[in-house]
C-alpha cells in the first residue's frame, strides 16, 4: 500500500508526503503524482519519513527522479543506501 499526500504548497514547490511501500505498480502511481505536481508547480519535494520499503523498480524510478532534481527528504538510512548504490553504478 502506498499513500501520497500533498502536505505543503509554496508558489513554485509541491511537497508530497509518501507513506508505505514503493513496489511494483505503486512506483508508477508515485511517478504519475510527481509528474502532475511538476506540471502544476515546477518543483517537487518528496518526504520519505514514512516510507518502509522500496523494491528494485522503485529504486530505479527514484534514481531517475533524483537525476531530474526531485528532492527526497527524511529518507530512511536503508533506502538512502539503496539509492546511493544505484547512483554509483
């Protein structure tokens, strides 16, 4: 299960609170929400304080998002490590 909530709006940035698991089809749901928010605001911050699991597909999608300058904040250490490994190689 994945829950995505807009928690803060500023003129040029949408902050999305992400909770649960980013796996399989849920990765696509998150990607679509980010695209929508980017279209509306131009910048997106993802708050990962409540993310508990990310599968391989989710890691790849998040790696691509970070390359596109989507900020991820409050990322749990294990998920941060998975993202760093994916970015390294």
